[in-house]
C-alpha cells in the first residue's frame, strides 16, 4: 500500500467527542499505519482555505491518549460553508472571484493529502460531501471519511451521533444544581433551555437523565428540598404542539400548590412562530452562512419565560442554559466506546478508499457502516413515540401532541 498522508479537521459547534475523536484517529493510525503522516487543519475548513495546519509530531502521537480526558477541540473549530463563496470572501478566506471548493481542493492536493477526516455535524459532513464530489469530478485522488458529531443527535440516517449521550448527562448535572434556585424565593419559575434547533432529542434525554439522577437522592420529609421540588413540570420540543392558555392553566395549579414551576425547553421549540412574529414586526432576523437562524439572537427560553411568568403570577423567574456547559464536556464512558468503534471503522474505510460518514445506519437495521455522503442530511426529528420518552411524559403528567 502506498504511503498515506492523513489530514483531519473539526468543524461546527463543540460536542463532547471532538478531542477524543482526534486522539482516537491519531492512536489508530499509529497502531495500524504508523508510516502515515498526519496533519490537522486548524479551525476546520477555515484552516484548509488558509493553509493553516498543525503537524502531528511523534511526541503528539505518544500523548494522544490524553485527549480522551478533554472537552473542546484540540485543533479548533469554525463554521465555514465552502459553497457559500460570498461569505468566504467577506471573511477574508478566499479572494473575490475564487471558488472556495477549488481553493480547498488545491490546498489538499498541494499538501499531498490522500485521506481527509471531517469530524462534525450535518453541515460539516454535507460540506465534506460537496468537497468530495468536487474532488472526484476534477481528478483529485482523495478519500474523505466523516465522523458524526452533534449534541442534537439529528443527523439522518445515523442512530446515535457522537457526544449526544454525554451532553444529556452533563446537562442533567448542571440542572441538578440550578433547580435549587426554586428555594431562593416564593413563586419561582425556572426555565432550563437545552440545545436542539430542529430536534428535541437532547432536551428529552437531558430530562430523563435529570429525573434518574434526582430520584436517586435521599430527602428529608417536611423540608422544602424534596423530590417534588426536583420534578419537571413541562417539556417543550420543536416536534410538539401545545395550547399556551391551557398549559398556563395547568401550570398555575402547580404554582399554587407547590410555589414553584420548572420547564425544560428546547432552543428550537416554537422557533418558527417566534421568528415569524419578529419578522412581521419588521425585525431583521440574523442567519449564519448555512442560512440557519442565529439562535442566540432569538432566545427561545426568554420567550417562554415572559409568556409563562405573567400567566402563572411568578414573583421570580429565570432562564438557565446548559448548552455551552454540556457541549464543552469530555466524553463519558458510553460516548468513548462509541467514538472508538466509529474511529476504527473510519480508519479502515479510509485505508480501503471508501468515502462517507461512519455511523449506525437506520436504513440498514442500525448496522455500523460507512454511510454514503448523498444520504447524509440534518434536521432529523425526534420520535415522540419512543417508549423511554413516553415514560418521562407519564411522570410529568403533561398532555402533548405532535406539531
């Protein structure tokens, strides 16, 4: 087999898998193809366009196992869409009139790259697909193998994305502390906003992990710090529809009885309605290079806070967001095992010149395989009929229906 030169990049938002996936790729190549050179492009596709790279030295290879202990990305992230030339020009990544795909392809060719690993979500891997198609159509001999990263767990047709399990567990740990704010003042409303633009999986999984965690606590009868205080009174997901007035009527009874209300809200819940409301009022809604609404400018959690605080007669209300805390964590045991299996397959596929994205393919009975790029897309909806989720909703006793 000819000597390989491997490049890797991480892109998009953070997830509790990036550092471990980078470390795992370095370890795997060192084990089975030690002669392969390895580089990393700094800050994702931005590094490819600018030729900004990190050489993986023998010393880095020896200590690659340490990366499994860290969150974040050891090689940096950015959000760059190679088919959005205007945005790339605006950011100084290419010159006016240049095709970013061509610039990226020529950089990879000039660097002698034979294998490229992209670690990211649907946007990252769709961009990888665009790059792979361009390379193939223009005579470049390069294998591109992606690994699916997103805390939203919303990549089609992949059953479980890297980092999502950890994000749910860490989000539950975060809110176990925040929920104690219910004792700080009478008639408190606390809104826990969880990441998830189109998909409610992470909010639902965080709620399940939180309930499992708090049920394990031992409480003292007669005190305010009790199991009921640690409950969840409502969950709102992008896939769910609800009647605001009826929900307010239900939750007001909880407030009257207990003196506090806790809501778990996905950052994409009611997003379309909120955006439409703002645009109808003449407000310009900001979007990123991929055309996505910039969620930090919308503040869905704040919308829920304002709506319900008034309707419930809350004397104190607050929104707490676990997103950045959760997505920056180091991978937990479940994710470490998933990362290892996907890394091993990614390296095997790359060395056999099979391009695609590794994952458990829901279109083939959950088989772990390298999925063809054209089948990869984002926006997978959470299945509201999943047994574990209906069990969570039974505990909450919240009526709901699909949007």
